[in-house]
């Protein structure tokens, strides 16, 4: 039997607005509170999103509200650890925007807090729920492209002053690296598709000479080469300084076929040589959070809460495996040496 879950949202920026509407459109979710440093009008907020939303400016006061079941953290990345641990200690379940934290030590502290408090969690790697990757994963599991020996998924998105997150994304304190600030979606999708643990990474950094990206305090392009335990290899490029339309490049090569973005070639389907077949899928082709499948992800989270189980695909433990690889890649790029996991 389904329950209703009241959600308190921390932050009221670009991502939070998309979260609120997606949460309210699930079968069980109701956003009833927002914590913000801004002077928000509760009546206006309630009118905009529907329902009755209370506004807090103090985290402890919001966490003390016994009517709130879930805390959705959309604040600056540097605040995630403190807020996630506080929410877990207050007995709340947690939705956490990426990046979970900006270093492995903080990420492991959150995991300990979640484990000790039996906190159920959802990390916003929402692209695991877009039809592009649900379909690709099904194709892989059906064996239509055989055993994957090479994969590359790349993130191309010029995040300049014209983009909402640029203001804080440029700083080491909150952006931290190209992979952590945005490219983590591509690396996570690659790990989802490859189906094997990472054994070693080697990464390299560079950055555009265009003046528009000069405000960044860290290298804005990272290319990571991955060696998997099953012998496969992969590549993930993360460019947040490119001058081009958004592109989430996906290319997987297997023993019986290949997938390129929204196209497939498979010997199992007896398709003609030199011809790709188009897949009827929604591509991950937008950096706008309003276009991301949050509602499907949050629905899966609430359904898991109903069962008292960890959610599929994007629990905190699932996401931490991806971030271990990201932290290793950033360490490799900084040191100039490969890193074994």
C-alpha cells in the first residue's frame, strides 16, 4: 500500500524548481517545505508549485518538523556533507543532487551516517532513468551487441556566464573539477553500460583559451581512460568549456554489434552492412534540468520507500561507486599517474 511522503527541499535555485514539480507529480510526493537563504514568500511559493509550502531559513528548525519524511538537498556542493548527515541523524530519508561531495572522505562520512541511521537515499543520476539508457541497458542484457569490449560516453556542454550554474560552478569550492561539476553524468552512464568494475584510471586535464571560460579556478576539460576488471576499456571526456551545442556522446562496441547515440547495428538482427537502425528513444540531449527525467527517478524512490528497500540504480551506495572512480580520475589528472581502484 502506498504512503504519502512530505518533502522538505534545501535550496531554491535552478535544480530545486525542477525537483519540486517532479516530486509533486509523483504518486506519493508532496513538497511541504523549502529552506532558503533568500526571502521567499510562502504564499507565492505555494501558488507557483501547488499545495501549502512552509519556508524555513534555519536547517535545524526544518529538520525538527516531524511532518517531513524526506529531505531533498539541492544546495551548493560544499554544503552537502553537513546537510546530508544532519538529515540522516534527524531520521529523514534523503534525495541528494550531484555531486554527492567534493572528496572521498566526506562521501564516506555520509555513507556511514546513512548506514547507522538506516537512511534510504536517492542520488540525482537521473539519466539512468531516461529512455536512452533504459533501452540501451535492455539491449545489452538481451545480448544484441554481445560482449562490450570498448565504450565511450562523453559530456560536451559549454557552461559559460549564460548558464545559471556558472556563478558558483567556476569555483574550486563548489565546482571542483570538470567531472564533479557536470561530466559525472557521462562517467556514471558509462559505468552503467560497461557492467564491470573499474580496475585502473588514467586522466588528463586541459582547458580552452577562450576568455569567456577564464573565470574557472580549475581545468575545464578532463579525458579519462578506464581499464575494467573484465578486460574492457573505456573513455569519458568531460568538456564544460566547449563552444558547441550540448552533446552527450554515446558509443558502445561489442562482439555482435554497436550502439552509437540513438542508433544500433547488430549481427543478431541480420541488418544490412553499412546501415544503422534508429532506436525510438529520448536522447540525453539537453543540459536543462527541466528536460531531465526526475519524475521517473523520484517515483522509483518513493516506490522503494513503500517497500522499505533501497531504490534501484541510484541509491547512495550505487552513486558512491561512480564517485570513487571520479575522485580517482581527478587524482590521476593532478598527479600525472594512473590510479588503481
